[in-house]
């Protein structure tokens, strides 16, 4: 028992099984060392290439995102500078421009990150000697399937991106989107939220909007028609209407909402018992309806003070018919009314004849 223990402790190689195991281990270690020595340069080259790709992608992504951030900040500064001008407060909404620029910046940063990191991932796989053809083919098939299944979502997203980039409308604008009309309370990449005149909130998909009428950009037109008798003096009418328009332009807050003088466009129509005078004025966007109401109010008062009667309604035509003749409903006398008349006798049935004898 002691001999066996000593033999194992001292590593006695006199036995054949022990020698073979040591030789196999030595050969395996030698082969592994040779394999590592042969391939370590390749591994090092691949590893350095992957690290270089990742570093370049990270640096490029950071530079692009920083450049986009500076571009957005420049856009915000430009909006602030324009807002400080005379009409800047009326034409430019800084908060709207800020939201629009941030939305554009977010989309551009996401697209840049996706392109850069996706390209870096493909380059890493190519460096690892992985065949990209099956992967790209599978991705193409999956992309086509997703495109067909989510085409409405893609359409809404692309429409929202172009709407924001082109600044077709923004928060606070009154628009006519075809499917709904109201004030914009939120602009998203997929859905635009509108508040209607009755307070209802409409969720309109951007892909469903085929046309947009923005009622809050540029200027609006306030148009008023004054209908008076055709016998009124036109020069007197011009003086009264011009005085009322000048008085409106000097009053608060209408002097800010009016962007031009009240103009008399002339006679719009002349009828038998009335004539219509068309009046127009340029106003701040979204303020035309209020200006029209106030202008009608002042014109009514001014014309009444000048003794000019305002008429209205369509031309009435006397369509009263004369009373109907009571005898008209009676039918003409008939010869068949008398049973002894030849006509009645001719129309009476023939009595049956007795043929039996």
C-alpha cells in the first residue's frame, strides 16, 4: 500500500498507461500552442479592425448629432431674431418654431444614428467572415412584408415628417384638413390633433390629409355687403362708409387686427328694389370674423344716423292668386244623368230573352 502511494506521488512512468496520457497531453498542448501562434495575428487584426469600426462609428455618430443640435439651436436663434422685428410677433411663434425644430432634429438624429450604427454592424459582420447575402435577403423579404402590412403607418409617418419640415401648419393654427376643421392643438409624426368649433377633439391621421387650408398664415380678408335702396346717393354712401371704416381703424383693439384700410370695392349687384355695396379689409389671420361683425355694427349705426335705410332679403314677387270659382269644381252636365234620355237607354243592359217555347 505504501509502495503504490509513493509511486503515484513521485510520478512513476514505468507503467505504460501513464506514459501515453502524458504524451497525449503534451501533444495537445503543443498543437494548441502552435494553433494559437499561427492564428493570433489574424485574431489581433480582426479585433483591431472591429474596434476601429466601432470607434469610428461612435465618433461619427457623436459629430453628426452635435452638428444637428447646433443646426436646431441656430434655427431657434433665427426665430427669436425675427420675433423681435415689427411684425415678427404676428408672423412667427417662437414656441411653434421651437417645437418644429426639435421635432425635425429628433427625426434627423434618429435617422443618422440608424444609418451609422447599421452600417457599422454590417461591417463588423463582414469582418468576422459572416456571409451577409442570406441576412440581407431575409431582411429584404421581411422589409417587404412589413411594408405591405404597415403601409398606412409608413404613409402617416412620412406625411408627418414632410408636414413638419415644410411648416404647413403648427400648434394654434386654424386649418381645414378636408376630413376635419378646427384649431391645431398637437402635431405628431403620425396623428394631428384638432379641436373643432363645438369643442370636439379630432384625431386625423397625417396620411389621410390630402389638402390643407391654413387660415392662420399670411393675412385674412373681412368682406361685408351693405344692401340699400337703389335710389340712395352713391357719393353720400361712400362718405358714410369711409367714415365708419376710418373710425374702426382708429379704435382699440381693431387697429391692431386691421392690416389695411377699409376699402369700398363698388357695387356688387343692382336689383329692382335694392343694390349691394361690397366692402373689404385685410386683417390679422383668424380675426376676419370678428372684424366683419364689428364693421357691420358700426355701418348700421352710421347709416341710420345719416338717414339711409338698410334693406335686406330677396326681391318679393306678388304671387297671390285670385279666389277660385266655386263652380269650377262642378262637372259638366251629362246626358246619362237622365234615365229616359236616348243615351241612357242605349247604355242600359239588354234584358234576357226567353228562348223556350
